C-alpha cells in the first residue's frame, strides 16, 4: 500500500507540474512575442530619424552602405535593419544584415519570414522605408531557456516528492501497521483484546469489531472446552460402571455360553471406552488447542508418553527414544503435543511388527515415529488422515488416531507427513510431525525442563 501511494502521489505531482509547465510555456510564448514585438517597434522608431539624416547626407549615386559594428559589440547582432527606397532598393543596412532586401513587403507593420520577424515603417512620404528584423531563433532560444527554468526543478522535485510522500504516508499509515501487527499476533493461544494504542476514528471501529469477534471466539472456545470436559466425565463414568459390572458378572459366571457372552460384552465396552476417548481427543483438537506463548522442551514429553506404552500399555512394547542435542523446544501446547504423539505411538504399536521396537526420533524439525511392518501404497497413505479410515479391512483400532494427530498438528502450526516404507528402511511406516522453519529451536538454558 505504501509503495502504491508513493508511486501514485509522485506520479500525479509530476503530471500536474508538467501540465502547469506546459500552460506556463504557452502563456510565456505569448508574452515573449509581445515583448519582442514591442522592442522591435521601439527600435525602429528610434532608428528612423537617424537613418533618414544619414540617407540625405549621402552623395547621390552611392551604393548600399554597410554600417560597422559598434565599439565593444563584436558579437552577432540580435536586431538587424535595412533602409530601402520606395522601389525596394537597399540604401543602408546594419553590419550583420544581408545586402539583399528582406523578403518582406514595404507596407508598414509586422511581417514574418521563415527566419525573421520584421517590422516595417517609413518616412518622408514613404520615400524611405526602414525594416528592422529580429531572428526567430533568438525568440526560440529565449523560449527554450524559459521552459528549462520550469522543467529543471523536476529533477529535484521527483526525489524530494518521493521522500516527502514516503515520510507522510508512513506516518499516516503507522496506526494501520500497528493494528495489523496486533491482529496478526492473535491465534487460538492468544485471544486477548487488541492494544494498538491511539487510533484514528476510521480504524477505531475496526479495532472494536475485531475485539468483539475475539471475545465471541474466546467464549465459544471456552464453551467448547467446557463441553468437552463435561462430556468426558459423563461418558467415562457410565462406561466404566458398565465395564466394572460386566467384569464382576464374569467372575460370578461359570464357563459356558453366558460367560462367553459376558466376555464379548467386556471386549465391546473396552472398545467403546477407547472410542469415547478418541472422540473426546478429536473434540479437543477441533476446539483449537495447539499453540502456547512460551516454548516447551520436547524430550521430557516424548519420554513420558513413551514410558506409558513401554510400561503398562500394549504389553510393554519397547519404545526407543532418540533425543536431540542440544535439547529442542517449541512454543506449543503441552496437551496437544502429548495427545498427538500418543496417537502416533499407539498407531505404530498397534499396526507395527510386534517383535520390533517403535523408534521416536526428535529432530530439528519435529518428531518422527517409525515402526516395522508391511509397506503401504500411496493411495492408502492419502486416506489414513481421514476419520475412521484404516489401512485394511481387518486392521485393528478405531481409525481416529491419525485423524486426531493431523488435526492437532494443524492446530500447532505443523503438518503430519506419512511415508512408507520408512526413511532409510525397506519396510515399515513413518509418521512425522513437521514444524515450520524456525519453530523448533534450542531450549532456553539448554536444560530438558518443560
């Protein structure tokens, strides 16, 4: 916007100056013609008595007389003149005037030739004619110098206009820049009201509207999170109660069809519990958690989630954590990162080879989770981020883990990439949380504290 304003304002200023110079040149030309014509007529009137006296003092039969240069006037004359008789013969002429008669009639008044403007006057009943000539080149030179005097200031006007317009526009648009920076700093982790400082009336309305929007958005997110928390309690409690009653019933039943049906109910309730947990995680992801104001160190969170799987869940599946040195940190929400990583590791444990460890690698760009297993084709990789999508018809799991991780990755300003075979292997599957350039950096103080 600043560049366009500078170009437009400077262009309009230069155009107006050129139009003004053109109009001034037209007026100046008319004024110059009047001044030169007046000077030409006055010169003729002053010369006429002198040349008449000179002509009558000459001897009869004497040829045309050429006057010498005046002392100290050796340069070319601007005004030249001829004295002619009533038949047009030249009796007397100035030093630089031609000996041949001017190509102008003998009638009194002004006449133009291709090279001169000529004024004619006579005396002694028209027997002596005086013609004074002014070169048109002299007038053109004066006009050119006057026009240059109007146009040369443009050489200084253009850069000065750019500097002045740039300074004025920058000062005038400074509140817009401050307001834009304040709005750009707002995200799901920062919905505080704007504080851009004093604003002109035109921008105050925008700032108030944005503050109202942020307030409504903040209340909506808070209501969503409150609903998620309440739903978690309301869903988990009856499921946990039903599961406990079913397990107690299994203990009381003897082997037979009734016990088998009770075991089937237990498995279904476990699956329903996992599904409810995934749906709640997906709801939290959609609620916008992801970014934080302060950076957190990644390694402690990764180790905590990995220990959860290698300890009690998934039959103590081995998880190899490859840390980064120096310790890396990112300005992300701890819960969002932990939930996304938990789903990636759970997916790797569930669908990977049971006798091979899952590797979690912390990189300068994020985290890579790799497991051994069959290679997936590109079409399957494209579908895996969709909710309830599985790699195969008999695949275990709810089909929500990668969808949750993808939603949380976007909320954290990152992206989830899936490749198969894993990087550096002939088999397996790799899921990576990749953060933007510069989003991950050395931890403050270099300590692994989150």
